[in-house]
């Protein structure tokens, strides 16, 4: 499984470890990914996601998964999350 956040698209970065003697060796910076499931009020079920800690904070700040996906742009989202977004938007529009 790729180390990529479903919402933000954050992925592994690379850089250098620099010692006191200024020796440089390559290293990887891994994103802080967590497996979480958010409850969707519109769909009535839990949606399992693999998110970075920053993405979880953003979703909570925007009022939950439904509110976040209805307002956020689809740029950088994973195809699985885009399917969930489409289902939520269809459900919300059919209820109106």
C-alpha cells in the first residue's frame, strides 16, 4: 500500500541526514498516516480512510466528513474518496 494521504495527497519525501562532520546520507520523510473511519451522516455508515494527521484535523474543523467533502475541491483526493464524495453529494441533493 502506498504511503499517500487520501485527502491531501501528501506522500513520502526524501532528503539528507547531515552529521556533525557534514556527511550527507539519503533518508525518507514519511507522512503521519493513520487508519481512521469517519461516520457519514448522509450515507448512514462509517467510511474507512487512510489519512494524515493534518487531514483529520481539517475534516474535524470543517464539521465532519459530509461537510468537508461537500465543500472541498477534488484536487489531490484519491479515487476511492472521490467515489464517496460523489455518493454523499448525490444523497444530499436527492434529499432536498
